[in-house]
């Protein structure tokens, strides 16, 4: 029997390769409320739009305080395919760079010491990777009138993760009005460095580059 040599890596690029025909939903939630409302929405869509649901959420976020939600957040609200930077919206006219990311790397970004001093950077979470949330992202882009650059940041190597999927979508959305840049690890045959120490070093470099 043929088996995947790395069944536990759950690489998003493997699912996104099959997503162009809108035959599945691929999500990467960053809060408990988002996950709860996503499951409710999926149940409501089972009859009229029964697409399979793929949720990519690492175990490291299970008890992280930044992904916790209040009981009111579970009772009210809805699933949001894109979550904009609430703090950056208060200074929208000064934002020059919009950093788009998905999943756990968002926690690393907002936990960085450089977050508070980088007042010209907004961090936006793409919670729904497929189908690609163009309308929601366009609304985010329209929020920042002084925007000069859009960045896609991921912790996976360039040939893995979501970059190959989102690049074409973002280029079509931006239509050369804004520059688009990738921040992430270089192309690699392996999804990880194989060393926790090297992973932390390279992760800090990615976070620092997002704010410089």
C-alpha cells in the first residue's frame, strides 16, 4: 500500500493544488471563535453547497492566549474569511505596508517587539485560502489610502505553503497598482530545517523583515 512519507506535515500546498475549480474549502483559523463559526457555517452549507472542508490549525495554538475567544465571541458574530488589523485601522492614513499571512505565523508577528514601533505596517490574516476571498481582501486594500506595498509572509519554504496559490490571485487583484513581495524561507526539499534552534533563528528573521 502506498503511503504518504510525511502524513503529519499537512502541507497546505497539497490541498491548494486541487482547489482552483472551487471543489473544496481550505481554512487556517487563528481564534477559537473563528473555528466555531466555521463549523457552524459548514453544517449550514451541507445541503446547498456540500464542499469538503480542510482546516489547517497547528497544535501549538491550542492553549495560546492570543487565539482564545470570549463566550460572547462564540455566541455572536460569524466566520470571517479575512481579519483586518484593528489597531492599524485607527491610523489607516499612515499605513504603507500591508502584510498578509495565514495561521500561526500571525501570532509570531503580533508578539514581536517591533510590532508597536512599526506604525506604518498593518497585519491582515487570510483565514480562508480557498475559495480565495477577493471581495474581502479588496475591502481591506481600500481601507488604506497611502498603501505602497503588499507582502505575503509565510513560514514554509517558497515552494510550499500557500505562496504559489495566492501569488496569482493577488497579482490579479492588485493589477500592478501596488508592489507585491514574498517574505518566507527559500525553496527547499524539506518542509523544515530539521533543527529547532535554526527554526527559531530563521523565524525571527522573517518577523524582523516584515517590519523593516
